[in-house]
């Protein structure tokens, strides 16, 4: 089939979760014989028209000039371009700045939306923006032919709220990852002698809570933070914790081998995400065999179950760092989480689930169109 993926800043991944899954998914679908097109922001550093067999379509992105409003311009440009290409299926990764353009969705294409997390719960958004995001969510539900939820929690919410039946498909992590030699030495780190956090700088990821808990300890170890610190929240964190020489802000890092090595070598990996469904960085940490401390919420617990340490406050983080956990318990947690990746959350399985669902959607809607046309001809 001819499949388009919209809603991300593009591939290869230089941003976040949706870009990560789009990267893996698009390559996987190409390997299965499909023709796949991914829309990239014109500001994306990769400028070529193909990448590992995937067609790349560059569209003008006004975010650098108009900030959030620019995302709507970018999605509109992508949708208008898609109208003339005759895609069998269009897969939207998220809906926040695309669902309002539903009158322009290509009529000949099957529209599938990955419904993302509960975006309207994010405290970084003002009340009017949260109200709009609820509206955008309703539009995505109404104007998509089919829906995907990346966690059981999101699936349950959408079923209760809208009486629809979204397909649950999690994210996947790479099973076979290589380590990058000398990356620890380059960063001045010692194996199993530092704590780690990797996330986008957003309040819902509880980064301030985690760093505050660490700052209140007497630990002589480093705390490494990986993520783009350029936004206002990131700058606020740097300002607040710059006096603590133990906290090391690395910035964004997209070399997957380097990230894998840093995750695998951490004493404890902190995952503070609290809004939305399954987060790719959590699965990647599990695949890297990291010991995980996670924010205590249904989304994280649905994946980690009993195989993690949990926190809900800075005081909890402080206690986790000061506690001494038996090595046998650590290895049990690490091994159990890795087994979940092997059996449930690996990229090969996720690509297969996406392909099966997309093909089923195409077949179902195609059959409905045939039946409708036959009835119309009979009349």
C-alpha cells in the first residue's frame, strides 16, 4: 500500500517519542513491501528525499517564526500536499494541530489517528488551550476512520468517553543495540556511579521533583540529565540547580548507541513521565537493562508492574537514592523488564501489529465502499 505518516517533525529522529516510533515503523513497513512517505519539517536537519527506503516530503514549518501557531501551519501544509498524492492510508501521529483541518483530509484516503496521551491534562497549557485540546481530541475521534491507543489506559479512556474501540498498539524498543566506546569517558562518567534522567523538558515529566529529591541527599555521585534545555522550563531548571555541581545537564543527544550505553551504565534511571500513554524512552531503558525508578501512575505501572521502584514526591526520590537495594532484587527487576521487551514491546512485534491493523482497516473500509456502491447501483 501507499502509506503516509503525518504529525511529526520528521525522521531520522531529532526530537521525541512520535519521531522515534515513526522512524522504526516507516523502515519496518518499507521492509514489508509498502511504499511509505514521512512528512518532515523543512527545518529538519535531514534534507534528502529518501532515508533507508522511506520517501521524505519536506513541508514548510512556521514554528520557528510563529511558535505554537506555526505547528498548525505545518500540519495544514502537510495535509494539503497529501491531498494530491493518492495515499491509500494516512496515519496521523497525534492530533493537537491537525484535527481542526479535517475538512481538508483527503477523501480517497483511509484516516487512522494515533490518539497520543491526554494532552489536555498537561499543566504547561493554559485553561483556554486545555479546552481547545479537548475539542481537538473530539475532532480526531470523529473524523478518523480508525484509532490507535498506545496504552491500555488511553484505550479505556477513549472507549468510555467516546464509545469507540481503538486498537491498542504499544511502542517498541530495539532489541539489538550497540554500545558506543568512550562515551562515558567523554562525559566524565564512571559505569554504575551516576543517576540518569532522559526526557523532554516539560513539567509533566516531573524533572524538578526528581532533581530536588537528589539535591536534598548527601550523595557523592553525579546526576545526568539528557534533554534539550532550550525552552523556558529547561532554562528554569538550569537556573535552579546550577549551584549543585553534581547535576550535569548534557543537553539533547540523538546518537542511539551513545544513549544506550549511558542508560545501561547508570546506577538508576529515573522516569518521571506522568501524562499520556506508553513512553518510548521507558521501553528503551528497559531494553538497555537499566534499573528503573518511575513516577507512580497507571500508565507507567501498566508497563513496569512490580519491576520498578516508584515515587510521587521529592521526598520519595531522596529515600530511593539513600536506600540500599539487594542486588538480587535489582537483577530480577532488570531481567523481568527485558523479558517484556523480548515478548511484547520489541520493534518487530510493533511493526507487525501496525501493518496488520492498517491492512485490516484498508480491507474493511474497501469492502464497505464496495457494498455501498453496489446498493447505490441497484437503486
